[in-house]
């Protein structure tokens, strides 16, 4: 089983997701990048694009974000997005 970390996806109006994940890929302003457990700490702006989360067991969930910020700290990552919507299937 892959190492896990805590992820929160938040907007000014609501909490979209909070839970343990194995991987998250975020749309950075200069391109998408992925984060696994024990990633170095960082804070970076988000671009508009698709946010992909891999939950324990391998299920992937996607949302569309319209910008904001992404923060990684010890065993935790937070997406502070301006807007989040479900990614069409």
C-alpha cells in the first residue's frame, strides 16, 4: 500500500473534500505537478485546470478548479481554490 497523507480541498463557501489520499496532481500556474506523501513543504499559486486525487485503494476523483493556492506541510496538503466543480465524466 502506498503511503498516505491528509488532503483538504476548500473554497470560500465550503469544504469539498477532506480525507486520506495517496497522490494529488494540481494545476500549477506553470503546469501540473504531483505530490506524494512526505513531499517537501511548499506554497504555490494554482492555475485553472483539473485537480486529480488518488484515494487509498486506487480510486481517482477529479475536480475542475479555477485558481487559488496549494500548500503542502508535514503529512498534510491543502487546496484553497476560488471555485471547484465536478469534472465531467
